C-alpha cells in the first residue's frame, strides 16, 4: 500500500503503521538465505515485539531471540512449542532462572560467573552457552559497540581461551555489528574465533552469530552462505542468526499531523501531534529520521517539532514542495526497529494508534486510552481508585 493511500486512509494520528507486504518481503529474503545456507533463523523480538509481527514472522523463522523473561513468555505464547527461543542478557535474576529454563530452549550466559551460578538449573531443559566478546570493534559509536573498553557484554575471548575445560558449554553467542551492509566484520570475527579455538568448536552444538546485519541491503550473499556451510562441514555445528532491524526496520512508518505552524527567529516551525518520545532514538542519538515528504531541493523549509514541553523534542529541519499547513500529514519512514518498543507517554501524550497495512486493507489493531495511562501511574491505595472520587472529593 502506497504512503499517500495510508495517509488519507487513517482515521486517527499519530499512527504507527506496519506495512505487512514489506514485512513479508524481508522475511522471504531471510527465508531464502536460510534455504541456501542451512542457517537457523530467529527473529529478535526486542526490535518490535508486537504480536501481529510475531505471528507474521512465525511461518518464516525457526523461533525467536529474546532478552528477558517477559519476552521469553510472549515468544512461547506465540510459538506454542513449535520453535526455538534463544536468550541472552547481562542481567539474569535468581528468582527467574527456573522460569527462563522452562520458557527458553537455549540460554547464552553473559559471563563466566553467570554460567557457573545458573547453568546447573538448565540441565535437561535448555541448552547452555556463553556469549563471547571477540574484542573486535567494527563501530565508531561506542554506544552501539559491544566490544568497547570495559564492555558489559560477553566473556572476553582471552578469558574463554584460558579455560581448562569447556564442559557444559554447548554453544557460543557473538554479536559485534550494527546495521552492517557487508559481511566483512562477520568473516573477520569468525576467523579470529577459529584461529583461537580451532577444533574446540567441534565440541559445540551451535553458534549464534547474533544480529546487526541488514540482509536486504546486501547484494552478494555468497560469502555468508560459504561461511555457514564451512561451519557445518568443518565443526558439525549449527549456525544461528537473529536479525531484528533487518525484519522490521523498513516495514513500519510513523504518521503525524501538523497541529500548528509559526515563525521562530526567522524559521518556520511545525508542531506535530507526535513526539520524539514516540521514536526515542531520534533524541538519544540526535538522528534526523527519514521523511517521505522531504525534497532536498524543495522551496519551503520547516523544523518539525514534537508536541511535548521538551525543548529538544525536534525531528529536524526538512524541505517541502509547498508550505506546510495545519492538518497536513507527514510520514516518518523506516521506523520499525527500536521506536514503538521504546515509546513513552511523557507529558501524558498518548502513544500512537497501531495500524496494519496489507492485503488492500488498513486496519487499526491497537489503541491506547486514558485508562492505560491511569493504570500505569495510579497507586492501588490511591483515594482516586474510583475515578468518580476525583470529582466528588
């Protein structure tokens, strides 16, 4: 469904719109890669755990990748015993390990301490592995770099190398890329691991290569296919990948309406009915998100601003073919990953309605209300437990 049809067809805004055709196309690309290489394919649900997305992904994937007990429980509900659930997290709570071992098929422990404390609880339930820090940084921004100095993510490769025995370790998990559009980092990382551990890899059942690759943006998959086939033939190990952004990144849009337009210090400012709090990485990482209506040579410029009291609630300055007017709608594209899942109701601004666009239809599948906001913030012993009391006290 084209963006103009989506904009005109929405009953409400702001709206988070999932393009189901684009979602299926991404999954089909990954399924073809799975077919050619034999890799196990998981969807990393931390990027967008909406049930509609999980249900759409389910026929294409071998399971889900999770980072918490809540994610694991949701994954298990969707899969209904038909797929794998891989977990890795720096923080496993002692009071949750039994529940995690019941929900998950594989758990990659983040440290040797975590492995020693909790792996006995997995016996006969989940397969135990270790997350490894290969000490190879491929990113310029430390905020994304799992191999940054003093990293909290994974067992340092030299510490794993110094172990006398790998008893109880059934797999390795590694992840040291972000939005990569080539396989060079993965090839270099695996070469380092092979050089260090050699035949020890043959003791493993699986190796999880993590996420961080935009498979749909890579034209030549042969290096990846060859790498996976080599792991299988040389070590008899099952390779696993867990893409997140590659599944949903370009398949979702945020549609907003213009509430006000005015001049501030000589520049046009357009206030939208959305906020960077609906797409927090804009503020966190000072990004300017893609906008469908932006025309680099457009005659009219405007700063698009969110509707909260945060001075920095700004999406950026864009150019347009015509001046923006109150009531116009604009579309931020490619916001599927790490936006809605991080969104919040700062200032009491409601979360966007969620729509599914696909099969010639545009359906609202979820709306948020004052009751949701109130339930989040009221205390159970509050005298306003009965809403009517607020107006009679």
